[in-house]
């Protein structure tokens, strides 16, 4: 009977140890956990209670020195508890030790670098694509950034997009300093800032960049997310490394996936490794009902590419792209039909951008065997690190705009090598207007605009990929620009007047031709209309629609329509030039 009671006492003791570890991560048991032991031991025999250790504390205190028997400070009381636990040898109560666990040592090594983390305050004034002659109401946002060498600050591009004013505040300071935007990298979502005031740089130690982390490496994200005004720290590990889709830039570059929380306001904040060095910039997270704590970090190779690009040319030139669409060559019959040997691997070129330098050298159905001496697999991947492979577009993104690369292709069972100069990609519907105001032209109440992704987002919301007209989406996804200055011109809306009765329902409809001549871009259309000497202005639209206006009447009615709608000019400034 006594033995069964003793077993029950030991079992309860293990449960208390688990509870203490859960409730107090630092190792110290909570008061409620310590008070639980006497209640459990009441059911045991006196012999069992003596063996549990509680009554044995009295003789041990008699062995202490006289100095220890008197009133002691809280620190000395803690020291006595440690000594008693050490003599008892009880692993459960040894958790009372005041020595900090090893993980606090890691935090201490990171703490000095936090002083380089700043809070970014930005006032944005976005363009109004529905009324392109004016801007929207300004709004404010806050994000994070950090100081690097050369009196510069890094943050995210979307944190300062369409900025009117940018201010920075250091940790522990109550002063906001006006910042100057040096460069904005839209594709990589990085912006470079500086502050003219010398006071801002006093006592600041810039961050150092670390190497690319490996999977399962610990990372600490520091920033100023929502939920408070002071600095915030979240920890996690690197859970994935691959070519990611950068939402802001609509591009695909190398990225890190971590399981640390990245919330609104964390954007632009650094991600530290366990040595206190910066290994990335927090920039986006995955929001889905089935996932939790999936954040993404811009790694150091992308950051250094942005910085080196700015230092080389004095401005941001972008990441080069291989202007092709390719197909996997994993099917054995397809490889045999294309004349590939068993030891040859690569990807097949489907289409080539007419505006890219590759258009002069490569042809559809060419098989790209290697890029800059690195063999490409049939699935389009190349070796990355030990046990890892990555899409071969990573090799292209490592280059700088204007550099050359050696491309080896298989054409009609013969191997060719081309030294191709790389350039940034030119899209028919651009992903960004790079801070410029939107272009527009107005004649007789018809507002002509050039289509861009921000325009579609403004007209159809965040889900424009589902809500926009099918023909516009088809051109966005599949149509390639035939020249560098080609644009997709639409009638965005019709400002109702007597001259345009019957045309009020035309909205976001593409303009194909004007008086029988194809419309290449918005500036060409404006020049043709302004210099038209024919009797009628005839616009051929998609879906076989036409708009016909008498030339003299249309030009005469335009000033009154502009006055009615408080429009300062019939065309944007870029078209006047």
C-alpha cells in the first residue's frame, strides 16, 4: 500500500515538471506549480513525504553559515534555493536556477544590432487612374528599415511607393528626420534612402550582411509591426528557399520562406541570423485560411545585387530577364523528336520577346542546354547548393543589365553558342509606371489612356485578374510587345456631352485604328488626332465598334468639356513633350 502511494507521488511530480516547463519558458516554476506539491503529498504516508524532500529543507538550513541565516536580499534568497536544489540533486526543482538558458545568449548577441533598425513614416499620394489629371487623397503609412554603410537606409519599395514625404525615426528617439529617396527597385521591392541631417547618424553602427542561410537556420525578424509603437522581435527558422513570386514587382526572384510572423509594418525590417548579421529583408507574407506564420524574406544576394547596381550606374537599372517562354523536355519522345542525345538535357524555347536581345540570336524550338557554363536540366533547374536545385532563372537574375552571357543551344541536332547581351524585360502591359503620373488624352469628352497593371488594379480592384475583361487579361498574360514604345490604348470613359450622345457606354475598350491607321501608342494617337485635316475622326475599336466624330465640331467642343469637368489640360505633360 505504501509502495502504491509512493508511485502515485512520483507520477504527479513528473506532471508538475512538465507544467513548469510549459508555464515558465525561462525555467522558473510558477507559484501555482510549487503550491501543488503539498496537496498531492497529503495522500502519501509520512515516510513517503520525507523521501519527497520538502521536510528535509529544515536540517539543510541549519548547516548554512550565520550570515546566511539572517535577513537576506532577494538575490541571496535565490542563491540559497540554488544551493539547496544542488544538494538535493532533484532535476525538477533545479529549474529554479537563475542562470539564463542558452537561447537568451543568442538574443543578447542580436540586441546591439537593433539600434540600426529605424521606423519609416511615409506620406503617399497615389495617381488617380480613373481621373488621370489629378491625384487621390494622400494617406500615411509606417514600416521598418535599417541602416547600412555609406549613410544609407534600406527599406521596401512598396513602403515608399508614390511618396510625397518620407521620415525616419531611430530606436529610442523622439525625433523624425526627413529622408531622401535615392533609388526604388520595383522588381526586387527594395528602396534606398538617406538623411542629410548629420545628427541622425550620430552613435549609429550600420548593420553587416551575412551569407545566405541554410534550411533550418534560426532567423530573427525585427521591425515595427502593428500592435504597438516600440520595436518588435519574432523568431523562426528558414523553412524553404526557392524562386518566389514578388507580389509588388510582379517578378520572380530568389526568396526565403520563414515561419516567423511578418505582419503589417514589418515590411523593410531586417532578418538576423544567430550571429547578429542581416540575412534578408522582410517584405511579404502568405495570407490564407489554411496556413499560419508563413513569411517571406528578400535574401542577401538580391539585396547586394540592388546595392551594387546602384553603385555602378548611380541609379537602379533593374534585373535582366531572358525574354523567352520555355517548355520542359522531360518527355522521352519529345527529346527524341527534337534530336537530343541521351546525355543532353535542356528546355525548349516556345516564344521569344521581339523587343529582347535574344530575338536576334535564338529561334523557337531551340533547346537551351546551358547558361554561362551551367547545364540546365530537363525540368529547367540547375544545381544550387548541396542537395538543392533551383530554377535556372536564378542564374539570369545574378547578372546585371547590359552584361553578356554565354548561351549554348541545340538547333537541328547541332550545338551553337551565343554571347548575348542581357536587358530588362519590356511588357506590353507594364507592371508599374515607376512613380510617373498616368498618361491621358481627351477629345470631345473621350478619355484615352494607356493600360498598365496599376490601371487594372484601380479599375477592377485587387482581384483584377478575375474581374477585368477577358481580352485585356489575355493581352496581359500572353501578348508580347512588338516594339519598345508599343502601348495598349483604350477609351477609359466618356465624359457626357451633346457631341458624344450614344457613346456613353464605352468603357475600357481598346482602340485599334484611327482613320485606317493602326494605333501604336497613346502619343501617336494624340498626334494623329491633333494634326488631322480630314472631315471625320474615325476610331476603330475592338468588338467591331466604331466611333465617328466631325473633326471641327469635336475640337471646338473639347475646351468647354474640360471647363465643365475642371480638367486643366486635354493631354498629360509627357504627351506635350
